[in-house]
């Protein structure tokens, strides 16, 4: 009877160790995923801020530049801000107007 208690207590110890290891692995995985998500949020925030600054510069350029489609591009740039596509309007305006006029 004593041998059975010893074996039972050892298997309980192994179960506890396995549970602790699994819980430590889950915690480490959660921290890794949280860290990756945080890093992606930082990267996208910096990229959005860069496009926002570039959008302001291009909006000022569009207002000061004299060319036939000025009103159209002003509307496109302003709507792109409202709709959240400033990166697309920035790239289009830069290559279709600024780069072409240089």
C-alpha cells in the first residue's frame, strides 16, 4: 500500500510539472504575440505619421502650384484624408503631378 502512495504522489508531481511548463509556455507565447502586435502598431503608426506629414506638404504644394487640374487634385487630397487613403493619394499626386512637372 505504501508503494502505491509513493507512485501516486510521483505521478501527481509530474502532472504539476507538466501543467507549470504548459502554463509557462502559454505565458511566453502570449508575451511574444503581444510584443509582435505592439511592434506592428508602432511601425504602422510611424508610417501613417510620415504619410500625414507628406500629405500636408503635398496639399500645400497643390494649393500653391498653378496647373489645370488643381481643383480636382485638391478634392482628391482632401477626400483621401477623410476616407483614410492618404498614402494612396500621396503616391498618385507625387508621381502624376510633382514628378511630371519637375
